[in-house]
C-alpha cells in the first residue's frame, strides 16, 4: 500500500515537473470541455451558412483536385508494367503529356480552391468580429468594471483571428484530406485487398495517439492564449500610465515586470513545441513502421508472382496518400486544439448576457416619435451595491420636478456618481425603482431612454479624431453652425478658433493634446448638441478656473431651465447660486435636502462641508 502511495506521489511530482500546476489543473477540466467542443464548432460553423455557394464551390474544387491526383500512381503502374517492357515510345510520350496536363488542371483548380478559401475565411472572421464588437457594445457596465481592456483586445483581435486559421488552414484542408483518404483507401483495396488490410493495422495506434495528445495540446494552447492576454493587458495599462512610470522613475521595474510576463509565455510555448514534437515523432514512427510492414509483405508478393512491380509501386504511392492525410490530420489537430482554445475564449464573452431591455414589461405607449419627456424624476427606496453585501446606496428617496436644477453634494465615496449611473440604467437598483414622468425606467426602450439623458462624467472620454467629430459624436449629421453654437455655450469656441485648423484639428488619442479644462468643455458641447431632456453634470467644471466656471454657468443656465438637471458639485460656493435645491449624501443615504440658505441655517452636515471647503479655498487664495 505504501509502495503504491509513494509511486502515485512520484508520478504526480513528475507530471508537475513536466506540465506545471496550471496545466495539470486545466487537464482535469478538459474532460468536461471536450464535451462542449462539438457544440462550439457547430456554433461557429453557422457563420459559414450564408456563404454556402462558396463552400460548395470549394468542395467541388477539392473533389476535382482529389480525382486528378488519382491517375498519377496508376500511370506509373501502367508505365512500369506495360509501356517500358513493350518499348512503346508513342504511349510513353502520351503518358508524359497526360501527366503535364493533369498537373496544369490541378494547379488551376488549386488556385480557385485557395481563392475561395481565402474569401470565405475572411468574410466569416469579419462577421464574427462584428458580432463580438456589437455584443461588447451591449454588455452592461458591470462587465467592464471587471474585464481588463487588454484582455478584450486580445480576444477581439488575436482569438478571433485564430478562427480564420480554423477555417482556412485547418477545417477546409481537413475536408480535402478526408476526401483524399477515402479515395486512396478505395484504390488500394482495388489494387490488393490483403495488403490493404495489413496496412490498416496502424489505424488503432493513430487513433490512440490522436486521443492522447489532443487534450494536452489544447490545454497548452488555451493557457498560452490566457498568458498572452495577460501580457497585452499589462502592456496596455503600462503604456497608458507611462507618465506615472516616468514620474517615479520605475522604468527598470516595469521592464522586469514585462520580462516576467514574457517568460511565462515563452515557457509555455517551449513546452507546447516539445510536446508537439514528441507527438509528431510518435505519429511518424507508427506511419513508418506500417509502411515498412507493407513493403516487406508487398515485396514477398512480388517475389511469389502475386503482384507486379508496377502494382507494388502504385500501392506504395497510394498508401503514402493514406498515411499523408492521417499525419496531416494529426498535425491539423494541433491547429484545431489551438483554435478551439481561442474559440472558447471568444464564446465566453459572447455568452455573457447583454443589457436587458425588459421587453416583456415595455409599455406600448412609449414610442420615441410620440413621447416627449417632461423630465420629472423620482427615486423610490433605491438601494444598490456593486458587490453583494456592501451597499453603496441605501433606501434613496428623492423627487425632482421637471425643469429643476438640483445639486448632489457630499464627501467622496458618498454614492453621488453611483446614484446618477442608475438613471441611464448603466446599472439597475438592487431594491426600489426609478421613475421618469411617473413611468418606471425599465419600461422605456433602453436606447431611446439613453438618448434622452445627457451626461458629462468625471472621466470624459474623447476619441482620436477632430474636434468637430468629437462634439458631433451623438449627432453625426449636425451642421457646423449647430456645432459652433454648442461650443459657444460650452465656452470652448474661442479657443477652437485660435487653432490653425479650427474644428478640424486632430486632438490625439483620448484628447491628449488638450488640457483637462478643454476636454471638459468639449464634453459639455457634445452633451449640449445631443439636446437631452435630462442633464447630468458630474464634476463637469472641476478643471476650470473660477472665472471660466462662472461664465460657463451663466451661458448654460437658460438652456438648463428647459431641462431637468442634476449637478454633482465640486465647488459648493459656485453651484449654490445655480441650483434650485440641494440633496446631501453621506454613506449612501440622503441625510439633508433643501436650498443652500436652508441647509446652511440648519447647521448640519452640509454646513460643516461648506465651511470646510470655504476654509480650504481661502487658504489656497492666500498662498497664491
């Protein structure tokens, strides 16, 4: 018993040394994954259905190519057994011309096949990538809070590209090899059935080897893609934060971090290559041993006079066409396992549920062309948590009449930003409900609802492109006059006019060529041009100097009076003259509400917050 336990431990330690703990863990999971493989293949092969004509054309080309490959060994047999012994020169010339003709036809058909494969695979990959990207657009914000950008980029570009390999380099050539295999087996049985049966002895060894190595190669491929995605995520984060690296002189440490991730990937590649080489050796040995056995028995048949020399040569040639596809099937299996690992990673994202439109609950009266929101907003007992058990909002009750401008104030982490994220349904409340004009927001069409809400967030997103394109992001067909009017209201038009190319100025990735205040005002202009019914300003003026901030509020106020507006305040001293009344949040609850004067006189939490900020501003001014 002890000897058995010791042997098991030694075996496990040896496996750990060869594979590593991560690979062993995935090997245990692989048995359940294999059951999903066929479903995954069926799922992604449906993308081929719209291109069935090209598939049919490729299949015809493959069949013709296979048929044209059959005469070669038979011509050789006829040449050895009939033409050369009889010294028939005219037939020799004819056979040579026939061989050249077959070659030319095969090349033409082969070109057509490759062209069809290329078009088919590129179209399918484009369709999958488009579906994947559109699916990403419809995923909830909670997904993006957990998934790293580099990981998504790896799946969108690298993993989906592997599907191209699955089709062009793996699946379709595999079909051709199967056709060649079937045709060649039929011919060798026609030539010599006993020799054919003998050659089939190697098939069980092929099948066992195929089964053993497939699972392990797929694990290596999956783990390799995961490590590659980790490396991409690391690079994406570090390149985006290059200023931080330089600020703290951490270039050497970051290089070491990059080296660490790269080494993990290289080690996996080495293990996969070694394992693939071992599997190739095993398959090659089985094939060679089988061929040697056939050569021995076939040679004996020739000696006995039961088989001609030409027949043996032809049989050996066709046997090579049996073993060749079998070997390629195994080599193709390396690609299949790598591609399946990539397909799994793509499917994992596609299987994540999209944002719910709650279509079954949708009210028929809510039609984008008929309904104009007044903008009355109401929260009824709303609670929310990003992580179960840790509530960020607790029993929020508030009511905002149409056209009101209200302020949301409170210390950092009080729940202000979370509260406004619930209005456009970036997240849904865990408890309670939110109503607009007396209708629960779940009953609105989700896209239409979001078009009624304009948001200027803390972290403004600008895309690489021109100022014109960024301002008109939500209204792509806006005229230059409309764009300029929005920019004027946002107090950014004068700055844009000083630029050599004006509104056609390129702003760089994420607007890096603009200051923080300029990016905020571009975002405000973009929101104005969208013409929403409900406006949300989350620290929208935090990067502006006091003079610009006052000018901005002066220009915005008449426009905001026609809309319901929520302002998360940065400077309480400025917004106190802008908002109609204020809600004070602390620890996820509304602790006070009222006008600035009412709240200040109450001498509660708001007053302490206001006085503390006033002292800080006074101290900052005195230092200046």
